[in-house]
C-alpha cells in the first residue's frame, strides 16, 4: 500500500499543507546530456574510437587570439578563438589520450570535456601537450596564441600512446 506524504509549506503567516501522492510521481531515467554535441567549431569534427588508426591522428589549423583563454578556465593562459577550433567526438571512452600541438610559434591547448571539466597545457610553447582521460561525447578543443590579435599555424595530433609533439610535422610557414 502506497503512503501519502504531507509537506508543510510556510507562506506568510499561514501554514499550508500540500499532499503528494507518490503514485502520481513518475521518475524519468537520467540521460547523459552532451552539451557540446551540436556545438559549432572553426575547423570541424574529429571522430575517434579506441584503437584508431593512424595514431597519431593529425589535423591542422590557424590559432587566433580573440578572447582570453582564462574565460574558459581561470588556469588557462593565452588567447583563443571565440569558437572552439575542433570538436573531438569520442564514441568510446579513453582512459588516456594525448593532445599534441606543434607550431613555429608559441601556442597553448585547451580541452573542455562533455562534463564541463577543463584541461590546459601548462606553458605556452611550440610543442604543447595535454594528457587526459576522455569520456564518450564531444569535447571542445582550442589552440591558443600568446598575444591578442595574433595568429599561428599549427598541427594538432591525437594519440593513445605517448608520442613527443616533435614527432608531428611542423605546419607550413605562415
């Protein structure tokens, strides 16, 4: 037999009671919502699954300094585009993945996962790297520059094994 729950609500100076019948409450299964699934990106999507080949998977782009990376997370440094450069779409979870950048200029990397957590490369360098776990879903990636208004060509690699960023070819000169 279902019990009826009485909840007292204080409104002004009166004490009103609301009766809640537990049979009337329908619980919905919690679905994982990926807030970045339909997010736009400057250069497109990178679909990845465990065991992808070739490893590293390479893409290229031009970083632009439009907004401070600290607007994404307070620990991130440099300047990034307003829109993510790439969406990394993982259809399997990764216990460890490497994001490897390579440029002729100092750049930084920012990774925002579907759960909203953010990882940033520690220093601006010509070869930044982020090592992280990665859940299923779309993650946003920005490649940043040191100064507002500047640009830098880059190569970006994704790997399941530890590579050095220097193993990625340099982009063509600006």
